[in-house]
């Protein structure tokens, strides 16, 4: 079976993280990724698009383009913006079927499951849950 784009994205992230010797550098890399997020539509900064379960404010929306789900998200916290960038790199611009088939093994592979605070981890899982919900309702 061919490797999906989402799987390749996870593998590339793991390789990029291996370049850093410590978690301070990895956190900085995540924060830098967050600074590259595309603009989020201001009209969607509403409760309808807000993700519950995140300590910081997070909004997420999606649209379908040519059979693929395109996600956009925004946070008021730098590290969370970086986590959003990680999720979008893996799951955005994929088909619903590819998203639902893609297990988030990057959490263990990158060590995020061990190095995020419990509240950040809960927020990350809430964002992942939203992505999976959208994909399941779209498939």
C-alpha cells in the first residue's frame, strides 16, 4: 500500500525534530511554525468555531476544495499556534478518508505526549478530535 501524504508529513516532521538536541530548541521550532500560519478569517472568530477543551483560545474552520478538506485555525498562544501548524501540516488538504485512516503517531514519535503540559495536551487532543469529527461527517 502506498504511503499517504499525511503519513509522509508525519515522517518529515519526525526527521526535522531529530535535528534538535533538546526540547527548548524543539519548542522554539514549534513556535516558529506557528508564526507561519495562514490568516484566519476574522468573521469566524466566534464561539461557533471555538474549540472547547483548550486552555488558550483556539478557533478552527474548514472548507472543502476539490474533494479535500482544508483546515484553518488560530490561537492566541504561541506554542498552541505551533501545534496547530503541526496538525494542519499533517491533516489539512487531505481527503476525509485519508484523515480518518491517519493515526496521530507523531504524538509519540516526536515525544509531544511526554513534553506537553496536561492542559496543552488536552487542547491538542481537542483539536485532533475536531479534525476527525469533520472528516467522519464528510465521508
